[in-house]
C-alpha cells in the first residue's frame, strides 16, 4: 500500500478490485478510512478498472498504480510540484524501476531514447479524459499504450501532440516485469 505512505498530503486513494484473486481488496479494507473501495461483480479488465477510478475520482489529477506496483514515497509530490510550476502541462511522466522476479532484486529501467511510458509513472489531468475519452475497454492489454498514441505522446510514433506532456528524469515507481 505504497499509495498511503506518500509525502504529498492531499491524496484521494481509490482501490478498484476487478475480481482479483490476490486478496488485495481484503488488505485494502484494513485501511478503509484512508481509501475508497470499489469492487466489480465480474472481471472486465484493467481498462475498465482504470476508467471506473477516473469516473469516481474527485480530484483534478489522476495517478495510476496496479496491485503489483509500488510508488516511491515522494512519487506523487514530485509530479504535483511539476504541475504547480507548469500550469499548462496536462501530463507528467517519469521513470520506473523494474522488478525482475527471477533475479529477486530491483533493476533500473534504462532511460532510453524511446523509453516506455509506464502507467504508474503518469500523473494526468482528469480533464484530459473528459476531452479525449477514457481507456479503450475492448483491449485486454496495452490500453495505456493506445491512450499514449491517441494523445500523441507515445515515443515510437511521430504524431501531433494533443496534450502538453512533461517528462521527469527521475524514478518515481516500481513495477513488476510480466512474462507472457
């Protein structure tokens, strides 16, 4: 529950359980006074869960994190400071450390020329979703990549940027490398 330990004082935390089997809903219930809990009746995929969170959120900014990810304690604060100092920015993204389960240690995810935009490193104005739409729910995976392409900020595509993004050269999150 790295989202509870954030140094940024004004965080609204929502947990969307999309029929997970890892007991994350039960764990989140222990922190119920700090978070708002939602549970779906059938698994509809992570895009549906993210969209549900966007619709239920009350704040101006959205930060995503999945059950197998972790935010560094100053993750939200770093990104919110960028929004405060750059009021025209619509999205801030940064770097992440990758968890390699096989080796059992954290490894730096290189800051490459065409580095990935990891969803857990993104903070985005909620108004962006109102203007350009939510995550595409028919995609069972890679819906975040589709969103970055749609917004014109995916590093592999030369598209006109619809929003004003800002990249931070700092690690703000940890994610697990999925092997499928």
